[in-house]
C-alpha cells in the first residue's frame, strides 16, 4: 500500500513573496482555483500581517473554496497570530501556520534571543493559535542549521502546546539528502504519532526536490512546495517534480498524493501568465523542451517507440503533445514525418533534396520552423513539376 503524502502548496505565499511574483487578490483567486482543481491538500494563501492585500487574499480564498484547507502564515508573536486568525475567521477549514527561527545563527544575529526565549515564544504562539483554530502548524525556521537536540526539544514542546504539524524547513537550501533524511528520521521518531512531520526545502544548491524525497523516505508526510518551483531566492521544491517522481518511480517511491496530474502543465502556464517569468525551457515536467526531441537518434527511437526516450506520457501532465524539433541534429526520419504532417507527400528523390537543403539551412540556424520546412518542400515539388514539364 502506498503511503499518503499531503501536498501543502505555498505558491501564493512563499512563491508570491519572491521577486517578480507578487499577485493581486483577483490573481491569487484565479491561481487558487487552479490549485484546487489540481487537488492540493493545503493551500497557503498569504502572510496576513505583511499587507492588507495578503490579509484580504486569505479571506477571499477561504470564502471562495470553503471545502479546502486554507493556511495563513504568522510569525510567533501575538499580533501576527491574531491577524492570521482574523483573516481566517470565516474559513471552514482554517490552518494557522506560525514560525520562528531556531538556529543559533538566526538567534544571535537576527532575533537576538536565547534558546529558552525562542522556545517560550513558539509555545505561546501555538497556544494562542490553538485558541482560534484546531489546525495549527509550527515551523522551526532554518531547522537544518539548528542543533538537533534543541530542535527536538522545540518540536516536542509545540506539539504539547497543540501543534498538529511540525515543519522543519531547509530555509537556506543548505542541506543534502542523506543529512536531511537523517534529521527528519530522528524528529519523526521523537514525535511518533503525535504530529505530522512536514518538510519545506529551498533550492539554493538545486537539491530541494531531492531533499524533500529523502525526507519522505524517512517518515515526513507533508511536503511544502510550489508550482514551477517559485519562491525565495532559488525557489522552493517544485510541486510538479515531486508528484511526478512519485508517479513515475512507484517501485522506489511508494507514495501517493491526491494531485490530478493532468492539471500540472495548465497550472504552470497559468502561473506564468500571472507572474513576470516562466520556467526555463529545460525545466522538468513543465518546461518548453521537457517533451521535445532534436537529436536524430532520439527522434528515430521516439518515432519507433515513444518510451525509448520519454519516461512520462506528456498527456498525463497536461502537455498536449511531444515535439520533434527539427534542427541540425535531426535525422531524415523526423524530417519525412514532419513533411507528411505538413501535408507534403514526397518521393524518395524529392526527400533527398529537401533533406540536403534542410541540413544546409539548419546548420546555420538554431532550429527550423514549420513554415520554413513547408517552403522547402513546396520548392522541391515545384522544381520536380517543372522538370517533368520540360
Ligand atoms: O523557508 C522557510 O523557512 C519558510 C517558513 C516561513 C516556513 O518559508
Ligand atoms: Zn520558505
């Protein structure tokens, strides 16, 4: 039996707070509708103390989608927690997500507080949040640079105060999979079944998804992630990559989510239309080239049997079709297929000429568009017609 993993989407909070990604309330509502179709388990809609817009967005998302678990972020202090509670006051399934940093480096330079003070404030915030809602999550910011004994002490204390989920973020993307897995394994063991252990990884070393998977293999049951991996600095773990890793490698990763994968690409496209940038072309799952083949050997294999070069069916993630890019690395087989798709039936001799002219042109260019290939095929057909007539 595959173990159920809860997907906590923070596209509208951690994602939205990064450069070029801010969203208006209507934009958040539009994106939230897509995240609901996608089937995320918890939707973090904003950080209500940060702005009136965020406050409004949390309320609006909770009002529009009452059956969804909607989370609001709050630092571990009275003002933040009360503001979050107020933003969620009409929510049917509210979650207050409160956090404070626990690493010595944050305590010394940022908070200027002792470990005991931070522990007391974490417990007080969770206790206050529990006076408003049943569903409280606590995050130990910079958990991966925190002393493990202290992290365990804080985790146990917040659970005793009423937190149901304990999130242990790799806030600065510093950890590596075996280390993060070991830390999560220890905290899962310490908390037993008193709370769900959650993970939240940033991608500063490009390891956010790998770290999240290692955490799940060590007992974490909630993953915080974003569409297209947007988020602070290098971003958060990409939701689409995590979900498709589970779906594609069930043999090694026997975990399941409620994500309707056919909505992954549309969700990525919608986000791109709202914020100021899209995923890089070679981004896994949702990038423009994720299902594009240019090398002749690959195209030949792909045309014989798709799975020779594709581990995921593009339709399963909502990508309309795979693309054969015709460039200087492409072979005759793909060119023939493209000419046929474009409506040109050429004999062998004509194809040879098209192929010859195509390779000369493609050598100079980055790729050939359909209209350029059509023009070549048309030219060759007209030449043969003229030769026959003369
Ligand atoms: O990266 C982080 O630590 C966070 C917390 C607020 C969960 O975003
Ligand atoms: Zn974060």
